[in-house]
């Protein structure tokens, strides 16, 4: 699989704040991560592309330069939120903007804690563009996340590198910890505790300085999910995915697929740059679960670890006798598209019985999907989810604006064609 997008973003930003040159191999080919590199270059960081990935010449924690133009984050919310955490510790003004979709997404959740640390942030009523007036010495804070978000946590921890003391983030629900792992890899002391509810935290001490390190980015498990789902649902399939990231905060999808009665296992785990890496094997079989009387339900704390895969799980639900119900997922409404509405519309077009809720959806029992024209709404995860649905359907499925997959996975359709036996 191509390099993990979440890890690539973090590796590039942290390398930019290090002293010295870091080589990042298997760097993500996504447009989102390309946007991160472009923004870093505008901030005076030297980025050189090579056959293995990229070389990043770090400027030091406080060595970035004021950009001459607004920083265009494209469609990448990760770029905007994490880079905001970096910029608040710099002694200059910078503006973060993006495409129409990104400019409509909520940013108040990062604005509030970063302003508590001493930065000034101007916004369009809590949405981009964000104009950030940073300062060299920020105030450390203890902050409890009101909404589970690895991006908000990461923005605060990155800002904490420029604060005078300990910055601590407390979570009610644990989120993925790629930032903490990457900071440790670069030699930053990160205190962390996974405890009962309301006591999960991560903290850093600032001001911090650290040296460059080479990074090997594992394969992207979120991208692999589409191939896993297709192989698991198409009887007779056999698929092995190697060198893929198996971070505990990212494998909830694998556990759910296994729970649904599909044949999947993952093994051979090893540590690579503080990230667990291994092999996933999938065999095609009929979907089944212990009780087909009621839908398989995904809600509550489980939503956080599955947020990117929920449209795909809805597609899988159309092949379960009891269907699937997804609740507590209002966050899907403010992604690159309204993913609840997009998923409901697509599945209905393919003949599935779907009920829409404010916070999710319910897919009825097993359905023989039919090919249809699908509006991806320019959302890469909708396009890839319905590519899987198209493999399961009778007839031709046409996905409009399918090129949007390049946001996260430019090779998707080429790679899918290479592993589908006709």
C-alpha cells in the first residue's frame, strides 16, 4: 500500500521543526500530503523529492519563515489543523486557506485551545481562512477535549513544543496516537497514559529542540480497508497486504470485519519508527454474524476509531442478513462531503433499503445490489466505498468525479484493477 497519509503529514511537519535533514521514505502520494509539503516550502523549509520519498531540511522549532502568500491546504483538514498548531509558536502572521470544501469545515475546536495558549486567530465565523498571529513563547495549558479528535490533540501538542512548560491534553475517548509516536521517534519526551475514561492524556514540555531522523512510513491501513472489504465479500478471493500499519488506534475496522464473520487475520507485527507494522490476509466468504435478527450496531465510543471507514461499513452492511446501523456519527456530516447523505443516496440508487438519521443511518438486510450512477460529491472515501459496492453489484456502476480519489490514494483504481481477477 502507499504510505500512510496520517503518518506522512506528521513526519513532514515534525521533520520541518527538527535540526538537520530527515529522509522520509514511502511518503504518501496523496494530494493532501503534497499540500503539506507545499505549505512547508512556503515557510522556508527545503523539501527534495527522490525515488524513495522526500528529504526535509528542518528549520528548528522556531526557525520557520513568514510566507509571502496564504498557505493553501487544498482539501486537507489535517494539514490545516496541525499546521495551525505549528504556526502559533512562530513570531509572524500567516493565513491558512483551502478549497471550497475545506473552507466550509469547522475550525473552532482548534481555535479555542490555541488562543488559550496566547495566539491570535482570525477566522470566518470559526471556519477558514484562518489568519494566525503567533508568538515565540506560548502559555502551556491543560486542556480536555470536548470532542474526540486526534487532529485537535495533535495541534495542541505541536503548539506545546513552543510553550514554556508542560502542555497536557486529556481525552474522554482515546484517539489515534501517531503524533505522540512520531515526536518520540524524533527524541521529544512525551508523557502519555491510557487509563479509564476521562483520564487518558498526552503531554509535552516546551520549549523543545530535537534533531532530525529518518522515517519509514508504513502502508496506509485506511486505504487498505477498501481492498480488505472487497476481498472479504467476494467469495473465492484471497488477498495478502504486506508492510501495512497496524497502529492500535487504526485497526478497529479489522476487528469489526472479523466480528461480522468475514475471514481476516493480521500478524507478523513489528515496530518501524515507533509504529506497529505487519501483514493482513483476507479470504472471500459469505458475510455472516451470530444473530441476523437485528442490525449490527456501531455507535458511541467506537465511532472515533472507525470514522473514515463508516461509508465502507455501510456498503458491507448491505451484504449482511441483519444489515447495519451507524449512530452517533454527526461528524460525518462535516467531512469532505456530507458522508451520511452521500452514502444513503448511493446505496438507495443501488437498490438497498436505507434509513437516514441525523447522526447516522440504517441499512436493511442483505441486498443484491444493482449497478447505478453514483455521485461521489468530490469525496474520495465515497468514491472508493462505492467502487467496492460496484464490484458486488450486477451491472455497471459509474462513479462521477472519480478522480477525487487522488486526494488520498491516486493509485486506487489502477491498483484495484491489478488485483481483481476478471
